[in-house]
C-alpha cells in the first residue's frame, strides 16, 4: 500500500478527508464533555482528571493495536461513526446516574473504588472504538497514515475551539453534546449520501433526549432532595437545593455554601475584624454569599471590595435569596467578578483586612490561594499593620497524620512571609497573619465584642472561651510543630493539594487509597533518579541489538507522547498560577497545542519524499532545546510565552510522529503501532503528572526530568544511527 498521497491536503477528496477530520473533532469534543460531566459527578480534582485522561489514552492505544489485525472492510464509515455517537449519549446517561449503581446519596463524597471503576469503564467504552477508528481511517484511505493523522489534528483543533469558546460558555455538557451529535449526524448523512432514514432519525431522537432530558435527569440525581435551580457557567454546574428554611448552593455537586449559615459567616469575619475593628478597607475573596458580607458590614467604617470568580453564582444567589439580606446591594460593597488572585495582582489599593473565604485546597486551582507566592502578594497589598485571614477544615480533638501534614505545610508557608501568625483551633482552623502584633486572648476578643455591640448568633462569650481553651490551642500548636522539615506549598511545588487528596483517600479503604498513602513517603530518589536510571537501562538494552530494528524509530514516539502530555499539564498549571485562571484563555492553550500538531504534520508531509533519520535527530534535538526553555516558563509573566511554547511543542510532536512513521512503515506496514505507542506514552504521563510528579517533584525538577529523558533518547538515536552505518 502506498504510504503517502501525492499532492497537498487540499487535493484530497471531500469524502476521504472528511472522516479523519470528523474523528479528531468528535474525539476532542466528547473528551471535553466527558471530563466536564466527571467533574460534576465526582467533585473533580487532579486525580479525577488524571484517571479519566489516562484511561482514555490507554483505551485509544489498545483500540489502534487491535484494529490493525481485525480490520472489517464491510463496516462503512457512516455506520461506525453513527455507533460512536449513540455510545456517547448512553455513556453520558450512565455517568450522570452512576451514584445509583454504587448506592450513594446526592453529592455524597465518592471513594476511590467507584471513581476508578467508573473512569475506567466510561473512558474505555468510548476511547477504544475511537482508537479503532484511527486505524480504520488509514485503511479506508488506502494506507495514507500521515494524511489521517494530519486531518485528525486539524479536526481536534476545530473541536476544541468550538466547545471551549462557543458551547461551554453558553450550554450545559448535555446540551453541547446534543448539538455536536446533530451537527455530526447531518454531516455524516450528507457526505455518505445515505438515503436510509432510520439511523439519522434515531440520532435525532438521541440528541433531543439529551437536550430536553438534561434538567429532568438532574432532578432525578438529587432525589429525594428538592432541587430548586440548576444553571451552567463556564466554571461549574451550579445547583441549588432547599431543605426547609435552609438553601444550599452547590458547585459541581460540592457544597459551596449554605444560607443562612451564621456560624460559618461569623467565624470567617469576626476573628479577623476584632484584631483591627477600626478597619476601613476590606478585601473579601470568595465566600461572601453565606452571610459573611452582612457580618462585615456591621462595622460602621468599613468599605468592602468583594471578589467572586463566577458571575453566574452571584446572579443565582441574588435570584434565589432576594428576600434575605446578603449585603450585595449595600452601597459600601463593590463587587469584582474575576479571579481573586488576578485582582490582587492588578489592584493598586491597600487594605486593612484581607479575608479569603475559599474552599480547602483540593485542586490546583484553589491551591493557588494557599501558596508562598500568594501570601507574599497579600502582604504587599496590606496596610502597615493589616491582617490576613483564612480558614481550613480541621478538628478540635484529633488531627490525622495527613491533615497534620496539610496544616503544617500551609502554616509554615505563611510563617516565612508574615512575622506574626496565630491559629485558632476548631472544626475550621482560623489562620491570622500580620506584620503587626496579634492578640487572640479571650479577654481581648470579649472586650471588643462587647464594645461594638455586634449582632451575632454563635460568636458569643461561651463560644470564644471554648474555642480558645488552652488545651485545644496547645494540642494544635504541638501538632503543627511535630512535622519535621515540612514541605512549603508554592506555585512551583503545589504539595498541599496532594495532601488534600491523601485526606480524601484515607476516608475509604481499598488498593487506590493504600497506593496514595504510600506516595507521601516517596523521596526524590524514587520519583526522579530511579525512573531515569530505569529508562537509561532500557536504552542500553535496546542498544545491544546490532541489527536494524524499528525501536530506533518508535521509541521517540513513546517518549514524545509522555513528554507532551506532562509538559502541557505543567505549562497550563504555571499559566494558571502566574496569570490567573481565565477559562477561555486556558482553553486556547489546549487548542494551540493541537494546531501545532497539525502544522508540524503538514510540513513533514510536504517533505515526505526527502525525510530521513537525520530529520528524526533534528526534531528530537528540538525537544531538548524546547524543554530547556520551558523550564523557565513558570517565571514568565506574559501570555505569548505559554502560547508559543505549546505551539512549538505541538509542531515538534506532529513532525516527529510523521518522520518516525514514514521511516518505520517503509520496512513494516503496521499502521496502528506508532499511534498506539504515542497514546501509551501519553497514558503514563497523564497518570503520573497531576497526581504525583507536579505536587511532589515540583515544576523545576519536572522539566529537568523531561529534559534528561529526551536527552537520553537523543543520545540513543545518535548511537544507533552510527552503529547501523
């Protein structure tokens, strides 16, 4: 079979070029939608994303390997793609209602077992046939593997732009899936020229069921609770549940806040305010809708800048809580709808008080508000004796080893920025920090509480005496000091969200919980030196074979798959920490990488007649240079740096894939092997990057690791080429 078509991509016929383009388009769109639904149903964090993405890549790799041995010529492209569309709709329904299979309550925390089983089943059920489709497309195009890869990359970039920039800001995941299914079915019908109406009619019913069944199935999910409202934003699915007089707001099925919740509102505000009761300027980052704003406004002189990321959450709170006093309409409050860290970086104001009322650092996104770099920014924006405050879930009577590690990490990270730090024990530990003195004695707080005649429900003398009992304070202090050499939490080493994952996993039993528990004891040797040594041994073993082998051409594909997925995740995390979380821009980072794949594969395809092993050496050397530059990216302050790195990385990846396969396929016609090795490398990278490498190694060591792996690979290629001469 011929390897390449003559001419350029635009010379391909519409019918042959459409199918691989549609493959990339649907794979990217459905992957994004599945990830969004997982985020809602499993309170998504980096472990969830890593497992889903890893199983997705593994399934695609296995599918491509199986397909090259079992190609079914009798199956038409239209029938296969129609089957993929119907499978996706069924999987979305199963995923939404998965809690019933495991006997869980609405919004109940899911354990590692159900997460592992669900992510494996859903990802495999969809990605395996998509991997099969890649190889089938090559057969349908008479062996034009490069053309298929090129068009798939173009379709993936187009799908990413459509979902992230058009559908996600306006539609729910089910509505987006319905629209994509309709568009795909219409295109399949037109291109195939099929006159059979059964399949298109069935797909139309499937799409209509997803569109109109979205809210119905959401209500089924929340039974027996009363779901008042559900709304989607680019940031989360927002759900409102009413239980008697209590209204609970959820983001992605995780409790955001209750209203009214005077206990949480009062402790978040008054411990900080009673340090500086004459404060004039307050910056409140998140968490103001549970009554915290109203509590702060009891201090007569204060003016508040309230920062909330999601405009839809504020609008929903105003709509649902219109008969209660939230403080949002007070003239002393200015609402800023943007990322809190980006606001802090840009504002020229200085504040007497800065209070972060945010969730615990369960994700890399939220962890950005608990790092040394953020604490340093806070100190710069405080007045001379200003106070910074935030809270972390805890326990008055017992701290688990995992909880102790988390609290110690954040406490010591805070301590190196602020000379005065105090921690108030309780079910929520209140952390106070300032350049000036802090006084948390019971007598001082009671005196100020009486002086200002604050209207509180829980924040009373008996509450303070219990909360500040000397035994509780000493237990907490000794626990924090018991951690020898605590790891500081930083943008480049976000260890606290790993500790939070440990806390979650230890609430359940099973192999995944045990595996995560063992990871906390791993040193740099096990995560950095040993993997490099093992990779070096593999290279030495392959170098012993003197005869010509395909390993010289396929090993770089595996390394490229591992490198690109790990570096992509690391660069996006660095972008997020450095420049603020702007979802539309984060999405463009993914699309930029896919566009680079298309451009790189396009150039390599045009050069196909002259491609040789020296081009493989050149592109592998390009990866080494790029990774050396990427290691400096976490300190870069401009957006074009991140876009440029991902574009070039995608370009090199696309070029390398084509070069390796063009040379390899001249000796052996295995269309799915190179593609599967790319995905297997990506599977390993996705599994390890967010859950282990980034939080435990940090970005600096991670890029050094990738640089060394690619340098070893380059050395292997050079040695083998020299040996074969």
